[in-house]
C-alpha cells in the first residue's frame, strides 16, 4: 500500500483534471441535447416528418470547438512532457538497474540498495537501464514511468516533497515473476538520508549480526528468485544448499552434483551450465555484475543457511 501520498502540483494531474472536466461537460451537453430533441421533435408533436435545412453556423461550431479542445489537450500534454523530461541542474543522480526480477539503485558514492532512498525536497534524476530484458519503472505516487532498455540509458526525475514510503513497480511484462518485481521509494529527512548515505555499506547488516553476504543477497536481488526458508520460487530454495547433493541438467543430460564452492561460483557466473532439475534456465549471468569479493561473500553466506 502507498503511504503518505505526496501533495504535488503535477502536470499529469492537471491534464487529467482538464480532460475529466471536458468529458463531464460534453456528457452533460450531449445528454441535455438528446433529451431536448426527444421532447422537441417527438412523434406526437410532429406526426409528419420535415426536412431540416443545413445550418452553416452550427457546422462551424462543432468543427472548431473540438479542434480547439484537442489542441488544448495536446498543449497541456506537451507541457507536462517537457516538465518531466527536463530535470533541474541540481538534481541528485541515482543509477537504476532493472533485472529479472529486482531493482538495484546505485548512488554517487557507489553505495547500492534494493530500495530507492532519497532525501525530502530534493529533486532526484534517475538514470535507468536493464541488465536483461525490457522493464518499466513506475512510481504512481509521483505519476512517472519510464522504460528500462538493455544497452540503453533512459531517464526521468521527480521531486519528493513529503517523507514516507511509496510503491515502485515494473509495468512491462518481463517474465514469470513480473508481478513480484516491486520495491519502495523511501523519502527521508535530509539528516537521516545523510546518515544512511555516509554509513559504511555493510554497517546495517553487521550491526544486526548478519554477514555482508546477507546484505548482498537482498541488494543484488537474489531474494526475488530464491528463498532461504525452504519454499520454492522461480529458482530453487537456497536453504541448506551448501554441501547438498542435487540433480542438475548439463547439456541436456541429468547428473548428480554436490553444491560446493566451485558449483556455487559456477552457478553465479555461468548459471545455465548446470540447471537444477525442475526449474527453468532463466537466471542471468552475474559475470561483470558481481565483484570477486562479493561472490566470496555470497558463498560464505550460503554456507550459513542451515
């Protein structure tokens, strides 16, 4: 659920309200005209049909007025488009990487998170791309949506003017777990944001007594496809996976393997080499995405999932 819906003067809202007002006015005009004709030209009042002569003035009116309305709607839409595409010079930059089926947000100091954290009353410009297929970033509270395209960088911006937590969705069908590709926009007071932004990357997880790999498991989106409680998702559960014997499909043939460090590393860098039986070969390679130390941290974390 969206909480703390922001009070914004948004061009999209203005255009919507204008179109809604025009629609209601035209509905009332059309209905009123229809009722007038039904009464004025009823069969009881005019048993004999009569030819109605053309009316040049009326024809000009019903041609000119709709044209002006369409031009007005176009102008409001264009104004809103320019507004949404032109970020203020002082906007804070956040890089967004979409992948099946999670979001990764990278900040100016290199810090990463799986939720979008921003300070209140500070314009934010999002630089958006995709690591695999087409996705689409949508934040309904701010009326903004932009496609995430592989090999290309798109952008949009917004101004969070109230603290709170707001939904962020993917609105481009991107595979079997598309509906689970959701996260939050966390709008924070400036001092709280600065404290989070300047904190060591793994400080929160270490404070909670968790290894760095636990934080990476969340931030890198592993949790979107793999559970740690034994329940299956799109991919197999990772509970007690280390040292466990499993059936995999390699080059079309089934075989038994032990999930040791070598297997886990290969599953991250070349996930389609040995696919666990009963699950689709859809995991993207993490080669070039994860650093060597991050791979080691994740493997060490998986060892703890007993």
